[in-house]
């Protein structure tokens, strides 16, 4: 069993999800990153200091609160394992 070292959460517009699901397993993140560039997906904010500051936690909470409830987006998570 592989341990997850890191995970990254994206929210992809439902209309663009077929591109992600059709991609081979190793290429899904590249497709999602391209969708982010095209404005069809958003990725979780990168927080310095591993997100333990008050501002970092607030940014994360706002991000998840906004996109978890938006029916136009679907959650996509990438796990980096070793």
C-alpha cells in the first residue's frame, strides 16, 4: 500500500470533466492544470508555511466553502504517493 505524501484538490467545471476522465491515469493532473490555465478549473491555494497560519487557514476555508457548494464544479483530487 502506498502512503500519500501530498494531495492537491481541484474543482473542474462539470462540462470539462469528460476530458479529465478520458485521460490516462498518469496524465489526468496535466489535463487539469491545462484546464486551470483555460479558466475551466481552479486549484486549491498554495499556502506557504504549510497552511498553519490564521490567514492560510482562512484562505483554505473560503476556497472549500465556495467550490464545495457550487453545482457547476466537480471536485478532483490528485494524490502524490511514494
